């Protein structure tokens, strides 16, 4: 258990940050799931639109420190490749 005032404050900040990051991660995963479903449906236009919607969300996650830059790049690359393969 935190004893010093500084450690107590850090514990509070960590809890708040954890909740914010959890919500952000969940939001990004929802966008990713929608893109996956659009690709699975076989509709190239809908899939392309879904992937375009995912990209800024993923990059925002990178700037906020929720995802690593290479993880986001890998996810985008794979999604775009799968959309291209639909055509």
C-alpha cells in the first residue's frame, strides 16, 4: 500500500489513466471489429470505408500511448492488404 503522499497521488493518477486507456482501447477494438466484419462480408466499398475509419483511431491510440507504433502499423497493413485482396 502507498504510504507517502506522492505515492498515494500516483496511485490515484494510475487508476484514472487506466480507466481512460481501457475506454480508448475498447473503442479502437470496436473499430477494428467493424472493419473485420466488413471485410468478411465481401463488400469492398464498405470494407475500404471501415478501414479508413480505423486508421485515425489507431494512430490516436499510438499518440496517447495505448498501442505501440509498430503494432498499429502492422494492423493497418494487414487490414489494407485484405481489402485489396477482395477486389
